[in-house]
């Protein structure tokens, strides 16, 4: 996946949950990513975060701690 | 097997609860008040002769055959128009009545070329008429030439213009059944009786032929005709059918029941089944007539393989093809990991076939990379309704619309995409229900005969959420909400914070007017109507879901319905109109990468352990790839093998260039289909599939109705599709085996709580059931959320309007939105291979006159449509249906390349593509686009089948 596509998708999720109180929004965004993103997509997200997370919505950066780290053999 | 003949009671059933007792021919009978004497007699088993009466239309009283005598009353009233009354004594057969009927029938036959198999002959026999005293010497409509040798001005040639049926005016008795069917059943009003007296005749449109008139070829008139004047050409060609099988249409999500009427193993005609819960005897041009594709010469019936997609296809045995696919998939997994392959299920396949494919992916592929074509249509429906109501499905049955007072139709074009349900909607609208339409395009329901929308809000594409939020804002700020309903049935905390959100001035119609393009006053008036007009029902289609805020919009509509108390009883609800026949079923069957059947997450340990126990294998707890993610992973290089069941992703999915790059990057693509479709051009294995006439199983329609699909004829390629899936699983090391489709349904029922009470035996006994069907509801659940929401308390969700990033600019100043047309279906693989092309031979670009004029475009000229991802060329159709700044096309023909233009933008929650908003430029063109030239080359090169060398006869 192109990084720009990953960023677009992650930031769209952030846009929706921003309507909720911050803590709840972080939790909901993380739950959404855990429930619907294949491990290699989450891996891509974590790799991008490791490089500083440029272009990622701050809500996703804050939610990262609650996002499940994928087992790397899953793909 | 015999030919199934339904009982015709002559007039519709009365809805009255008051009962009336009368006597007919000495027998006492009690029937609802308002029942006709004809119907009451039929309920006793007495068939009164009739020609103009039939029980799906109001009585008319024109043929005068159904006369009866009533003791104490004068004359011989028509039994179809005379209602029962307490204590009356009716005689249906007396000497006087017999003579009157013979006289009437003789007059009919004096101007009719009696045909041996028509109802006319039956009626002549019924009234005991053996001889007609009058020839055709006098005035008549039968002979082309008069006795004096002059042409007979009353004679009209047969109208053969419709590809599926003939109209022979000579056989017409002007009983008006066809005219009434067109009005009352179909609601098109294409037919009328023109002229007076003996010159009266049935006229299509302005006395045109059927094809030139407004006729939509639904077949209702043909079905209604008692004389054979209107008759299917297939019956004329093949003769009278001898047997019939009840089955389910394979087109849209209405899921109409049909009698497949056969002669041997050849289908003579498809006749809508009166007891079909979804259609109750009505049909459209696709289901009624467009079934010829099943035996089209393009059907591939032999398995085929090839090493490279540029090689010609090689026909092989099933064993070789299945072994080839298994070997390739296993090699790929060994090289790239178990997550490197996956499968796509189809909404054109049965529940049992879909269940088998998703099970194969989870058990034999050992991952959850299974998705379904609902991804690109209604996946936001599942997400949005699940979050707000607690279940991923529509709330009502179709019949519910009969009690609706205000219809809110959003992003749907029912007369084209769900025509049989549209007829039902129009009937209710003619009875006085109000209509609000939210659509950028002026769809037919905005104004059609006897139907005029009270409000048409022609919003800018991409602003659905803004408009629906504004509707809620008005209702709440004007105090029109259903306070008691909300207090009783909805989560108070969620409602309170949603209230804070929706009350904000930014959500008012006035604030949104410049964004949506819809007059604030109109939005306010529409909101008041929906909130106060009685039962309010929302019907919606892909104009809701196929947006970057598709899921948000579904939740916004659910909020609106809860706000007004419009969920949980007849006449209301939030109703998705599903595109394909088994969209609901394919979703129910667990073909999403994160869910097992019944919408239970793969990460739920207790659910997964249950499946592990039943399927006797370890299952992956991580969600798999969704279809767009599969394409991305293929381009990236981590996804290498794909099994595609009955879908044509190369034509139907957005950003065609991206899709084809992804398919080209795959090392093994297996396509299971009827035809070498667009995706097959990129495939290595082709498994020939079965048409709906060859399937045994079930489809689940948009109202959660599980209907039987019965095998009308044996599979042309020798195997059921689920059997092929089982054999592929076995070849990959997982022992999947079933003896029948019924056994698969039994397993679905065992592992899926909402299907726990479903079996083929029950479906055959009851006709159909709507899930949930289990111990709590053994005969199914027509209405959802009665008395409370499935999730407990209804949840208002905050639905902030977030504009799409797809914006117009000076390079791409117009917005393209896509849709469907009545005569064609989805990618057109089926309907293009029928005579439906007579109505739609090519996709065209609809453009507003102003947009055309400033570009120098005239009607019918070829134009180039380009977006930031691609370009194609289509013929322009100048139309005021579109607002200025918006253009529209369909995607039924592959060469059109409509999806070459659409982009990778998708719904935030589900990745459902944003087909409905693409910024484009339109310019005059005199040549095909580069993509179209490439397509033509690929069409020749990638679909070649190697010719087997001839072996000399010994």
C-alpha cells in the first residue's frame, strides 16, 4: 500500500471519531483499526509512526498505544 | 413435475376484519366485508366464468361473463363488482345465466380468431359454446382484407417491436386487463384504450408500437392478457410449457419469485409467482425476460488453465484444473506466507456457495482474506446500522411500504434499479403517501404519471450527511422529535451529546445551503413533513453508501429515524435497497474479512473456538484484507493469489488501472464464472460456473427474506459450484465435504444464531422466511426492532459532515456520478447477452445543456471524460436530469471504462469506494481513449482459447 493511501484512510477514521471526547475518540479509533485493518496495514502504520508519523492525524498518533501490534509472520 | 397453475380468485382479497355470511348455490360461506361475490364463490371452489377479472387488480366489470343471480334483486349483476352482503342467496349457474353467457361469448368470438390454447377457448368451453353463428363477413378486426377485396381499415398488423412479446390486435377483446395491469400493478400508465365503440383498441403510448411507447416491458400486461393477444415470443416459438419449478430471480435485491415454466429441460418462460413474498406476482424486464444469457453461446462450460495471462486458455479436466489451482496457491503461500492469498465471494451466488468459499479461505487458506462484492456497494449499511440499531440489515419487509405515509428516498433510483419494489412504492404514492427525494439527479420518481415528489432536494454529490444532519437539526430545534419514543428506546447519554452536536448552528439548513446547494426553506419544509406526516420510511441505495462518508450517512439516517420514532413498526424504518440479488446473504454468510456468519468478529475467542470445533481446524484471529486492500497489497507485493467467485472486479471496481495493475501482479488468479469476463483476462484458472437456473440453494433479499433457488436444469458444466470449492479445499489439505446444498444450510443454521431455525425443509414448507429465524421466531421476523432495538437502546451517533477530498478545480470542473439503468444489470455480463441491449446498447454520458454548450458539445457526439486517474470516451446525451456541474454515466459495458475514471477514495469505515463523486473534465473527442484501445487488444489477446487439434477419424 502506498503510504499516502494509508495516511488518507487513517486520517479519515480520525475525522469521524473527533466528534467524540478525546479519550473516547482515541479508544474508538484504535478499536476500529484493530477490528478492520489487516496486520500488514497496521504494520505499515507502525512503521510510519516509527519514522515520526508525518501526515498522520494527531488522534491516530495518540491512539497508537491502543492499536494492536501485528505479529510479523501474519503476512 | 407438473405445470403449476395458481388459483385466480378474480378480485383482490378484502382487508376488512368485519365478516359477512352469505349463501352461494346453497352453500354457506363467511368472508371479509368487501369481498366480491366472485371471490367468495372461488373460495368455495366455484369458478364463475370470467375474462376481464383477475385477483391482482381492482374489479372492472367489463366482460359481462361473470353474471350471477341474487334472490330478491333485479337483473344479473357482475359478480366481480358486486360485494357480498349478509344473508344474500346467490346463484352462479341457472338456465338464464347460461344463455346470457353463451350470447356474450359468441359475440366475443365473432370478432376473434380463436386460438386453441387461450383462455378464450377455455371460456367458450366453460360456458358451453360450441358454435359461433357469425362469420367475419361484417365489420371485424380479424381479417386483413374485406370480402370486397379492399383492405380492412379496422385490421392492425401484429406489433412485434418488443423483443420478448407480441401484440396481436386481432385477438384483443378490449377487456382492459393489460391497461389496468400497466396502471395498477406496474404504475407506468403506458397503455390506454383509444377510440370508442367498435373502434376501441389497446394503444401503447400515443398509438405507437410498444418499443416506442413508455412501456418498460415488465410483462404485467402479457401476464394479464386472457386472450393470447399479448404473448411471449418464446411461447410462440417453443409451444406451451409442460412443467414448472418455483425459483428466485438472480438480478436485483428485490429477490422476486418466479415459476420457471419448462418444456423438457428448456425454459419456455419465467412467470412471476403470486405467492412470492417479495414480488407477489409482479416482475420487471430483467427477471421476466432476460434469462437467455444462461444458454448464451459465450457460456464457458469446460475448466481451463494457462501458465501466463498472455497464453491462450487450455481446456482441461476438472481434476487437472483444481489440482493446478491448489498447487499454485500452496506454492505461493510457501513462498510469500499464508496471508498472500485470498478470495472474493459474490452476491450473484447462493448463500450455500458463498458460505463454502469463505469457509475455504478460513480453513484451507488459513487466513481471513475473504471479502465480498458488498464491499463496493452496501458495506457501510452493515457498519452504520450495526452501530446504531445493533444489526446489519434493513428493518422492514417490502409490504411495510403499504402503510407508509411519508417516503424519504435517498440516493436510490427504484424504478430503474429495483423496479418491482418501485411499483409497490408508486402504488402507495397514488394512494396519497408523500414523497421526499434526495438525489442530485432528477430520477423518474420525481415526476412520473400520477406520482409527483412533494420535495426534490437536488443536493450536490458528496453532501448527503450535511443535508440529513440539517433535517435532524430542524426537527430537534423546532421540537418535532418523538420525545416519548426516544426516552423509552434510546440511550439517553448518547442522545444528549448528539443533541448538543446537532443543535449547533453549523448543522442548520441555512448554514449548509451554500455547501449542499439545496434551499434551506425546502430542507425545513421536508423535515417538518417527515417528522409530522405519519409513518416515515427511509429507502436508500448506493447514492448513500458509495461516498467517503457512506457509513456516516447511514448512521445519520438511523439518527433521523430514531429521532422521529420511525423504527420498529409497520410503515416506517431504514431500508437499504440492495443492488444484487444476494448482497444481504453474502454479508450474512461471513464473507467479510473480520466476521464469521451472523456478523461475529473473528477476534471474539468464544465464537472462533466454536467455529474451530465445528470445522476441526485452527482459525486466524486477525482480520483479513478487504478488496481494495487486496489490490494495494498486490501492487506492494505481499498478496499473490486470488480466488474470484462470480464477480468481475476488473470492470466493477474503481480506478480500473490500479485494479488491473494489481491483477497483473498476482501469480495465480482463479475465476469462477459463466463467461470469460474482464477479470478472466488476468486469470490463470477458469472454473466454469452455474447460472441461477442450474443452482440449488437460497438467496436472501433486501428484506432479509431467505428464498429457495431451485435447480431448473442440470449444471451445464457438470458440477455444483460449492462442489468445486470443496474439491479445491480438499486439494489444499482441508477436508470439506457436503452431499447437498441442503447440508450446507444445515451447517449454517448450526453455527449462526440468526439462521438457527432455517432449513430447506422449512423453506419448502413456508415458501420463505426472514431472518432472524430461530427458537424465538420460528417462522422468521418480517419487522426488526419491534419493542426495542437489537443492541438494547438505540444509539445516536455523532455524524459530523466532513467534505470529501475529491473536489472540483479548474482542470476538473465537473462532478461525475455513476448509476444504473432499468434494462441492464451491474457489469452487464448477463443482460448484455440478452435482447435487453435493445433498450441500452451503450453507456452514455448525461450532461446538462449549459455544460454541453460551453464545451461545444452536441447531443450524440463522442466526448472524452478525464479524471486525475484516467480517461475514457463516451457518447454525450444532453439532459436536464442532471444539475449544472454534474455529469452522469452507467457502467454496464466494459468498453465504456466508466471505472477508469473513478478514484481510490473510499468510505472511512469500510473502504466502500466513492463511485458517486469524481472530479472530471469533459471535452469533445473523435477517438477512443488509450485505455479503450488497450482494452480492445486485451479482449482479443487475453481471452483466446487454444483450438484442440483435430484427430482424424479412423
